[in-house]
C-alpha cells in the first residue's frame, strides 16, 4: 500500500517549520504513542495483557446495569 506523501512547510528561508501528515498516518502515530505510554507502567501493562488474553466478557446489559445506565 502506498502512503500519501508527507508535505513539508518551510519559511521564507526554506527552513522546515512544520509538516502536513495524512490523517491515517497521524492516527497510527497517535495510537503507537499511546500504547508506548501505557506500557511504561507495569500495572497498566498487566491490565492490558490481562484484557487481551481474557476469554470471557460481560454482556452489554450487565455492563449497563453495573454502570447504572
């Protein structure tokens, strides 16, 4: 898959000042940064791995009841 081009914005002297990134790529970057941040915490890493490996879930009705909605 070909990624859309990243566009560089420059000032009058030709120095890069910012970039324009395709939204799909930006969302991937955000997601990776968030995951890396969460995995820095041992407790959060354990919670994420436990959730990933969970075999059973809670029905929507039970979750709504627990939340009172």
